[in-house]
C-alpha cells in the first residue's frame, strides 16, 4: 500500500482501539493465514480465582489448614505470576495474614516456584510436571485434578518435604467476547491456533468451548517461538496475540505481533500492534481494514 492509504488504515484502526505502531505490520495483516493465540490473559480475562481447594493435613484440624495456607501465601508472595495473586488472595481470605517466611525462593519458568520453610523442608508449588520431576508421588490426587481440569480449571499442587500437601483449582473465565471473535477470525479465513503453558486437559476444555481444533499445551516461551518459526518455514504467514513476558519472543518472531493493551510492557514493546480494548475483535478489525486498504488502491 502507499504510505497515504496505510495512514488512513492506521487512523481507522485507532478508532476501534487498535494502535498500530508500525505501518508495515498493518500491511502484512492482510496476508496472514494463521493466528496463534496465547490462552491465559489473551483468550481469558487473566484474573484467575481459586474455586476449589483440597488440603491433606497431617494431624487434621484448622491449625494444620492455616499452616499450609500460610506456606502457600509465603511462597507466592515472591512470584509475579497471575496464579500467584489468586492463591495469595485465597489464603489471606481463609487464614488471615499468616504468610510464612520462606528461604531460597526460586521461580521455575512454566512450572511454578520452589523454596524451603523455616525447618528446612523443601517446598514446591506449581503444576504436575514440576512436582513429578522432583519425584513427588501425586497418587489419587491426579484423578481429582483431572476432574477439575475438565472444567477448565488450572490445578496447582503444593508439596512439603517431598509429600503432596494440597491442591488448588483455579478458574480464569474467558473474556466475554472471545468466542464471537474467534468465529469472526475463522470466518475471515484464518487458521486459529492456541499455544499455552497450561496443561493439556485445561487447554483441551478451553479449545473445545471455543471451537479451536488446533492447540498445544505445556509449552515454554521458547516452544511458542519455535512453533511460529516452524509454521513460517512451512509457508504460513503467522500473526501472534499475547499478553505476557513469556509471549515476547513469539510476538517478536511473528509476521505481525498483537499485544493485549492490559498486558505486560515487554509484550507491548515486542508487538507491532496493540489492542487497547484487550479484545480479539481488534485483530479481526485490523485484518479487515488491512484487506480493504489494499483493495482500494488496486
Ligand atoms: P501460560 O501463561 O501460557 O499459562 P506460564 O508459562 O506462565 O504459561 O505458566 C505455565 C504453568 O506453570 C501454569 O499454568 C502453572 O501451572 C505453572 N506456574 C507458573 N508459575 C506459577 C506460580 N507462580 N504458581 C503456580 N503455578 C505456576
Ligand atoms: Mg498469557
């Protein structure tokens, strides 16, 4: 497109809350064949809440419960992950301000967090993969967890001293207009693909609800990047929508990166287009404007 028609397109996009930082991104949008979307914070609101909890207490009783919740709050205070604030709020509501002091805190990308308590017990909080890699036996809990996961819950496990101590089901509702936006994008001829760090069952439940048949779960940030590269090498022109630090490499790699306006600064800096209304309808609008702009100058 000529610079002038691109400028007109940029203006039209802005009217719909779609901020184009880079005119070339808007031109390329008309050629996209594939749209890769992150799940948490992109398809969903990114405001998770704990909806289920199961605590395995040694002696039983409220003291035990408060102790476990204090450990969870102590662990997640050090984390910036959206799941962490959901867990801290839940623990404080149930047990008050009883967060335990933890030592040697580290966060494990795509897994969770680890630390040790005042008595030197190893603490692990995160997904099944994190605990299994540390040799924790999940036993019957896996069955309970998969029931929750089928209801699109993300399950977070706590282990204390190598023993499973609690599990939490966390719900992060879809944005109110995600389903209609996915259908609009598919009607525009795009192949919509979901890539997520969350587990397979939760991902499958969300994908089924949205009519997305192409998805991958349990991915690390570098896996999202590699999957986009693989599709580009196969001839697809790939857009990517994401909100998190973990999406930044993929946003930068995509032919057009779309950042959720409420997302992290790193994501916004890595993307050519920002969706100020946080809605996937903004992606469809950008693609439709881009196509119309090109048609006009033919
Ligand atoms: P995504 O945003 O695509 O879900 P992440 O890489 O941020 O991917 O997280 C992947 C998974 O790792 C989460 O679904 C969760 O199971 C686990 N996880 C990561 N950080 C934490 C944390 N602070 N507390 C609990 N679980 C976590
Ligand atoms: Mg995300």
